[in-house]
C-alpha cells in the first residue's frame, strides 16, 4: 500500500486495516498497519505467503490522520474512513494500492 497526501509532505502515520471479506460481505481483519515516512507500510499487508484468492477491503483512517495534524476540515469531515475493496485472482501476483487524498 502506498499513501500520498497531496495537501502536505508528511506521509507517516496513516492507520489502515486490511480485511478478508466473506461471501456475505462481513470481514475478518488480517492486518493493522501505520504508514512510514515514504507513505508505505514497512511490511507487505499479507507477507510470507501467497495472497489467498478472494475479496479484500482496506479501510483508511484519513479523518483521524488529518485531525491529528490539525488540518482544517469540515465537521463532519468530507473524508473520514475510506474503504477500498478489491479482489485477488492471482495468489503470486504483485499488488500495489495507491491512495491519493486531500482534506
């Protein structure tokens, strides 16, 4: 995962959860991460093994991120929790999920 906030230079500190989704849409949290100064996670979201074929969701906590940096936002914030759903069809494939956001 790569996170690029266009409103400022700092990329460290965005929290996200990745979940594996069931056929019913409910999720099981697989990882909880925080981005580093490059706007990336230090480790792959699912590492050390092929990513199982299935449906997944990344939940980005951008409202919390901007609030912690005292970025002016509307109340409620226009962007707060951003879900991004995707599917994996090739367990050996390389996945890159960019996120570009501004308050």
